[in-house]
């Protein structure tokens, strides 16, 4: 009885946007749920574990670029900027940036509140004297920054090639929302993953230890917990495939047998082999990345990459509107 009351309470407190996306996504064809809902507390922990896997090259490559390019980044952005990190997660790369420049404040933004506050507290201890002002929010929309930050020059930080999780028109919308949040004259330091050997890409999203599989399947467990779902999680398997036409890795949850389940009283059925599309990770060539940034209102001004050109950090600026090219 008590267990049911707890479950009912969790369902009633579920994010309405999460509920809407899940119910709409499972009723659609093809079925799909936005990747942002991976990141409950457990999902955030699993993602941090993914970043340490030997197959997952983006994190260690981007860290190495930040270390090597730190002095050049500091020279380009100058001192006294408020660093606004979109989708901060554990903020694992942030100390490398904050240690290289002279920031005036740090504002991490993330949808996973508990994980955000834990990370912000750890970073504040690491940088005593630096104002750390976490914001629990969906950074896909323009965000009102804390009082006192608006007048500061700002540097947006969007590492990890998270921009690749969105389809191109959504990426452009996000970049425009970032510009609206940060304002004209702001800068943006953004990580973008490059197109490369397919085997390398697939292994990065389907590791031998199965951590990425657990990360993907955790979405179903979250649905069951927060939306009174009855999904048989053991009837689904993680799939990662390369879609060459769209230049992206796709993650799916595939039904390994015919299944029927309910979510908040709504019934669903899936045949064996049907999938729920849970994530995209688009990869960008050098020119592609620059065009995407310009479409979102950002002018690329500097770029750093590793020796093998696997990953890039691009510094862009929100320049005033121009009447001519």
C-alpha cells in the first residue's frame, strides 16, 4: 500500500513536459522521445560514466584541446566575463576553462536539478571567491540570467558536442535562444564532433561494458517510476546505428518481443523489432559547423582541434546585426 502511494506521488509530481513528450512520442510513428529526458539523477550519473569509457573519445579529446588551447582561449575572450554553461551536467570540463581565463562569475544551467546543485557546490569549493549561480531550467529556450549578470560581458560554454543531439533546425533554434539569453557582444565556446570512421563512431555509442545501454534503458525506468508506467524494461535492447544520409549516430530502444504496457492509464503495444528513437548525435565537417553557427546568429572567430581532427572547439561571437554581408 505504501509503495503504491509513493509511486502515485511521484507520478503526480512528474514534469508536465516530460509527460507530454513521452505520451506524444510513443503515440507517434516512428516512435521517439527527446534525448533531454535521459538526464534524471541516475541518467546524469550514467552519462558521466560513459565519458570515462575507452570507446568514448569525445570527452578526453575535448579536455586535451581545452588544456592545450587554454592560453589562446583566454587571450581571445579576455578577463571578466560571466561564464554561462548550457547543460552543465557534472561540469567536469569547466575547471579547465575557468582555470585558463579570469571569469567574473559562473552560471551553470541544467534540467537535472539535484545533479546541478551537487556539481555547482563542488565547483564553488574548487574556486573560492568565484560567484557560482546555478539555474535549474531547460536551456532550449531563452533564459533570464540572475540580477547583476546582465551588465557583464558573457561567454557561453556548450561543450561535449551536445549540439549534435538536435536535428539541424532545432540546433539553429537553440543557438538563437543562446544568443537571446547572452545578448549582442557575447561569445560562445562550443564543442562539435567531426565525421570520422563509422566503426569508431558506433563503438563510442555501444561500448563493450554496456554502460551506454544502461543509460538508454534508464529512460524506460524513469517513465515507469515517474509516469506510473508498466513497461517491461527487460523486453528492450539498446541499438546504436550510423545514418550516413543524415550524418548522425542514432540510438534506439528495440522491442525484443511483442509487448503491451500502459503509462498513466494509456495503453500502448509494440511488436518485436519496433523501436523508440531516443537520441541523435550529428557529426559536422569543418564548413558544416561554421554554417550552422552563422545560421544561429553566431560568427565563428577562432577554432581549435586535435591532431587527428576528431573534435573541434569553436569560439564564436554574437556580433551586431549587419545590413550587408
